[in-house]
């Protein structure tokens, strides 16, 4: 059984540590937040640092600079947090998954290439005036009203014409892909 005096000494030492820790809370928080700017986990790291300081309170030598000692512990907690982040950020995929993803991407790229080829063919099948209207509209960065004025048509007329042309192109592309067996 511990002597009563030693227990009181531990209580008074703990009280002193609580006082010192309370005094350096704001600088400690600012320090950790400066080391982890914008990191939503900074609050958790502050709590971990406080817990570690309390856990190591027996290592603190009275008469030395408590704030510097606490900041050193906080710095190590920040470093540990960064290590955990780096470790968690690395995703490890099986080679089977990597092969599956690569095959899917290759298939998607093939589909896109076939759709682009069908679009080119369908664009060529349009009347030259319709093709030019589409090309000018999609190359233009101006608002539709300015574009309509430039081509000498009403905004409503341009909208209807563009809608019909896009619909005709979409149908043409689907027909070509079906004919080549490229759609599901």
C-alpha cells in the first residue's frame, strides 16, 4: 500500500501539470493547427496530443520549460498523424482488379472511338448548310442570341434547328453502331 504522503505529492504534481497544460492550451492548439492547416482531423490530433502529454506527465522535469516539452510531444503526434494519413492514402489493388479495370477502360476507349467515327460519318451526311451551322455554333463562345443574330435567324428558330440536327445525328450514330454490331 502506498504511503499517504506520496499520494498527496502525486496529486499536487498532477494538479501542477493540469495548471501548466491549461495555460498552454491555446498555443498548443494554434501550433497543431498551423502544422495541419485545413486538416479536419486537427481537433483529433489536439486531443491525442493532450492525452499523450497527460500519459507522459511523469517524464516532465519540474523547473524545465513545460510549454516547449508539450509542443515537442504535439509535434510527434502531428508526425504520427501524417504517417497514418500517408499509409491510409495508399490503396492496394489486386492484379486481378487492375487487369479488370484496364480491360474496361480499353473497352470504353474503343466504344468512344467507334462513336466518334460514326459521328464523323453522320456529320458528312448532313447538308452543307446544316453542318456549317452546327460547326459554327459549337465553335462559337458567344451567347445563343448573339449567334442567332449573326446567322440572321431568330433565337427560337436556331434552337429548333439545332435540336432537330442533334436528334438526327444521335439517331444516325445509333443506326451506324447497330449496323456494325457495336451497341448492346
